[in-house]
C-alpha cells in the first residue's frame, strides 16, 4: 500500500497562511497538514486556523516539546480541535537525561486525556521503541528512503499497528534549493542530529528532496513508511510559494 502524502509547514508561517494553504492541500488530495512547533509560536493555534477552513484534512503537530509544554497544557489547548482529525506529535525538546521516560509518560497521559492520536518524534533506537509501544506511532525525520523503510519495519515488528510518518524537507522549484541547503546545514550542526547522522552513516544532503527528481524521490519514500510529510521549503515562505509547492507536488505525483 502506498503511503499517505501530507504537507508540513512551520508554525511561524502563521494563521493566515494556514487558512489559505490548508484548503488547497485538502483539495489537492493531501492526507494531512503537519505544523512544526517552534519557539515563540504555537502549532496548535495554527492548526485551529486550518481546522476552521477544512473538513477532512488531518491536523498534526510535529512536534510539541514536552519539556516546555505539559500533557495537561497540551490536552487543554487540543480540546478545541476536532479529535477525530487530530494527531499530537510530541518530542523531548532539549531534555537529554531521562528523555525517553519523559516522552513515554507524556504519551501515556495524552492518550488518557484526549481522543487524539499521539505519535512520538524519535531519532535513536530507544526513543523509537518507546514511541512504538507507548503511543500510536512515530514521526521520523532526516532519513534516506532505505533507512526510513528499515526503521519503519522495526517499529512495525514491535507494534504492528504503529503508524510511522516521516518528515522530508522538500523543495519543489529551483528557487527553493538554496533555502533547502541552508535548512539541511542548520540541522546537521545540531548535536543530536549530527550524532544521528554519524550513527547511521548518512549525509544530510541525501535525506532531502530536490526539484530535479521530485516525483521519483517522493515515490521512493512512500514505498517504505505509512505517511510521508513533505515539509515545504520555499523561496520566501509566502502563501503563494506554498500554493505553488502544492501544485508542483500534485503534478509530480499524478
């Protein structure tokens, strides 16, 4: 079965962009809208704007850091969103010691307190195992198609019903390549990601999608996981850029 295809944006893009982009993504057949929760921004608030102008689009966070937001706080804010369409992606944030236990406890609490599905953002094997057993699935990122497929298979071996989604930074036109390279270089400089790239023997440049092979790379990723989230990297970050991104992806995957 071919993986679902979703769109990813940053919370910093704001409510107005979400209100314009979400209906277009739904009309184009995207499965969901994932919103990065970034410092100073609120992914759940941006999803609320998207929820108001869509009917079927899955609404997901990628991811809420539970070192900054408690399960009670997340559940309270999420109560205003349609639970049947909501996926709460959570992660450890800046915590290093005890991160697996913190996320496991948060996932358990959120599954008790909300009707939303809960997935865990995971890099290393301990967090992936914890996410597969304590939540409804995993959100992976910065992987090649082969490694993503391998990690998805491992998760399914632990929990056959686990939903494995994968964030893939994607540029759909030539003007987006420079911002894509900047994004990749930034993440490669973060210690946790640098360590993960080294552990897996990956080059960050091999974990993104460029416009020259948009359709082929999307197909390669979709072959190995349950959901591919194309995190749109656009020239200016405008709503118009995102609408062009949606159109380019729709053409490439038709």
